[in-house]
């Protein structure tokens, strides 16, 4: 697959919405209208005020109808980067460098079933990959295992429900602090890998904080015997 060199350019905020009480989705377009020319799974470095730099994966697949657009998801934490991005207003601009990264689906892998494992905003690049995959008229089965704390923190829930009804994507959500009436899975995502892992030679894409990514990779290798060449991961801390 073709990867292009990272380019410095200004981005303009064109849309924003709250995905959960702590996560905000921001949609940008290039200020000069140039196409972004990225691959699902790649990320951008954003240059924010006061010398702050932060990396964010694209949460949307490349769109031929709007090649100068992409979106990200930002968790509110106690820090200058997220504070700024949670108050940035439409029309404001930020500097950027991208696309960057190698956490992408290579072309030969697209003919095989896949399991996507994400927690929190680690869902962002997986959402981009799935959005791209499900736009194809047909293809192999896909499974998403998404972990978060409560129902209120399920990101893009309406979209995930719609995708799961389409027949090609199985969506499994596991809550670590689910209410008593929660009917889905519970606990950490690694507890559900054995049941959800497709038969070999499926590929697995994992994104989240380092402890989760490390444990998922360990379980896949040591307990389930998955070839390490079929496990692709990105850590965002």
C-alpha cells in the first residue's frame, strides 16, 4: 500500500460533538483544500498553542468525496493539549504534520477475517479501518471487541449498532464498571479473546493504553498461539 511522506499544513476545525462525557470528536479539513492522502490507521501530530504537540489517530476513513477531511477523538484529561482541544471553536486552525505511522491494514490481509481490539479512544484508528472495510460490497467476517468503563462511555454507539446489523461486523462491548442491568460482556477485553478470535490465519489489530496492548499481545501469543506476524498494535500513551 502506498504511504506518502508527512506534510506540514494548517487544519481548520469544521465540526465538533461530544461522544461521551469525557470524549469530544473534532472534524478538520485542510486550510488550503489539499487532499490528506492517508491510510486508515495513521495519525497526525498537532501543533497546539504554547508549544504543545500531541499525536491523534484519524478516527475516520479516507473519503474520496471529501479528501481534505478527517476526524479525531480527544479524551479530556488534566493537561494543556486536551484542555485546548475541548474548547477549540469552529473555524480555528491548528498546525499539523502527517500522515504518520504504520498501524494499517496491508492489502493482502484484507481477504482474511480480522479481530479489532480497542479500549477508550483506542477505538479511533479501528473505527477508520472498519469504516473503510465495511464500505466494500463484500468481504470476510470482521469482529470488534471494544472495552470501556460504563455504557455512557461507549463511543460512536449508534454507528456501532448500525454496523452490527449489517451482517459483516460482530460488535462485542465489554464494560469494566457496567450497571447491574447491562446485558453485554464484562471485564477486561483480554478475558474474551479466546471466544472471539477467528480461526487462523486471521489478523488482529489492537489499540489502547500500553498495559492493555501488552496483555492482549501476551495472551494471543502465549495462550492462543497466534503468529506474531498476524498481530498489529499501536499504543497511545
